[in-house]
C-alpha cells in the first residue's frame, strides 16, 4: 500500500525514480568529464606534432658531469617531460650487481627495465635515458611517468658498497634534478624503490643511510656550484 500511495502521489510508476532532467544533468557531467580526459590526452600528445617536440641530439646529457651510454629503446618510452608528464619524484635504486652487469641489462631490450642514471662506487655517473623520457624502472606506470630513477652500484646487504663518493655524487645529481623540476627535497619526494606502491623490490635496503643522504642533497642544493 505504501508503494501504491507513493506512486500515486508522485505520478510515477515504480522504477521511474530518475527524471529526464537528472539524466540530462548526469549526461552533461559525463560529457564534461570526457572533455577533461580528452584535453588531458591532447596535452600529453601535442608534442608529437612535427616541429613541436623539443630538439634532441644523440648522446645529449641532462646532467653534464655524467657520461652517456644509451639504454635499449625497449626499456623506456619516448615522451616530452615535463610538458606531457610532470616530474615530482626521484627514486633511489640499488643494482644488486656490478656496473657492467647493469649497463648490459639496460641495453637488452628483453629486460624491459632501466633507470635514467647509474652512480658507481667511485662517484662516476652514467646517463642511459633522457629525463624527457619515461624509463621503466619503478614497477608502477604512474611513478614511471612522474619520476627520475637512479641506480647505485652494489648490493642491499653490503653497506660497504655505499661509499662516501657514491653518496656525495648521487646527492649532487638528485639536487640537480630537484632544482630542474621544482621537486621538494624531502622524503616524500625522494624515495626508495621499496616505497613505490605495488613494488616487490626492497632496494635501497636497510643500510642506505637516508639521514646522511638527505643532508647531502640539501647541502648540494645550496652549494652554489650545482651542475645542470
């Protein structure tokens, strides 16, 4: 009886609770949402139009103290960051192997992973992917698109692998990246691979000295001699 009374009072039959106006409003919201998504997609692909993409030169460095060795194109995706994807993270990795083995796998298209940089125990830096591009390093698409990845040569269970030269060199590199993209120099934005959502990695491990590293990054940012 209550259902009949309600239906009679409103002039609606059961199941007619959604009005034409509601449908129109809902359709408008959906259309607006679709338009926003379309605009976002356009923003991310506009640079592919001939003559729009930033000029590139083979072997060009984003960090001048580095040396260039190209990673396989199977381990990264061409992009035009930060115009298509904003960069707001630096992710710290450990190679779990030698420098030579890291370079070898990053040049193997079947590996499907690589970082932008490798820092050796003597402090030397190698760049293998442009910061413009999306490296497959985080195991999380969103974090890949928004971050720069730095490998450190060594093993997570060998604290002796993390030398003073490595810490200092990596800190200068990270400070330079943060300055380029306006990334805050804090632990929310400079993170370990282990902190990426969904990852099954543990690097840089318990022996990576985060307080020491962050102090060095901040010191490098104010040194006045930060390389680009």
